[in-house]
């Protein structure tokens, strides 16, 4: 089925470990974003990309890196995991300006840092 | 800076009745889009409805309608004939117009809706 695929669905890390959350979409969307969801705070934008080779920071970028080498993939890297990064992470994609339908979200990755 | 405010942390409604979830926003842009998403207990984000800032008519999608009052900067979601399956978290979100903010979807804190039989 077409959509946004995130892996893994669950992950436990030790403080200081690094890892990459994977995100892939097959809708040929130019725009992709990473969000984190914490209780009572809604979703906050971490990083986003408007196309291959172009990325920018969102509201809460510290501790995360991204790259966009292809239209389809937008991985999120945690450089040195901290307990404050325990959260649910969502990847989303959207076609460019002019669309009037919502972003398509992946099913999320629940990350726990101990 | 753009901001979304949802002042109702929790709401409940009787099955088959209508309910309004409040959302106010703040932006200096003339061009922007407003979205509502549903997040059931399973966790996925489900797009419900969209309203563009230049749309003259309120958006509707089945049992969902968006009460858009531009001068008051409000974009309330109305769910008619509530069903038990409507019990979920609901998020209001805004995207400013291109080119600067287009890819930035900013969310409110959400409203948890409980539908009682």
C-alpha cells in the first residue's frame, strides 16, 4: 500500500548510543518531515526537507541529524541518545504547494532511552 | 511566530450528539492552511479536514465540518452525530503559506474526546 513507512516501531536505547530511524515514502512527495510527540505537547517539528539534498531545522532540532539523498527516504539520526529523547517519532510527507489534503504520517516509532 | 491553541484538554459527548472542538491560531501570514487530525488509541495520525485561508466556504468532509472564522482566527472542528469510534485525541494544525513556512506543520496540544453511549 502506498504511504509512509517507518522502522523500527519500537526501540530501546541506552544513554549515549546512536541510532537511525528510517522513513520511506512511495508517493513521490517532495516534502518530508520528522516530528516528536510528547504527552500534553502535541507534535513538534524536528527537521524537514523540501526535496532531495535540501534539509532544514524545525522547532526542536538539537541532538538529531537528517539527510535526504533521495526523494523516497528521509532518515533521522540520533547522535548520542539522552533520556529527554524518549518520545514517539513520526515521519510525514506532503506534495508541494497547492495541495489541499493533509500530510501523510507514518505509524510512528516509540523510542525509550534508559 | 505561528501558534495553535486548543483550550480544551478533554471533552465528552453523548453518542449521536454533535460536539465542537475549539482551535485558535496566530499567524502574520495572509496565506495559510488549517488541518485537523485524529489520533485514536492505536497511535496513527489520521487526516480529517483542511481549510485554506482564502477558502470562502467552510470545509466539510462527511460528519466533519470546520467552522472557520478568519477575523477571530478560529478554526473549530464540528463532529455531527458522534459515534463511539470518534473517541480519540484530536489535533488542530496550521501550515503557513509558501515559500517560507510551507513545510512547517505546527500542532496544538490536542483535545481528548470521549464519546459515551
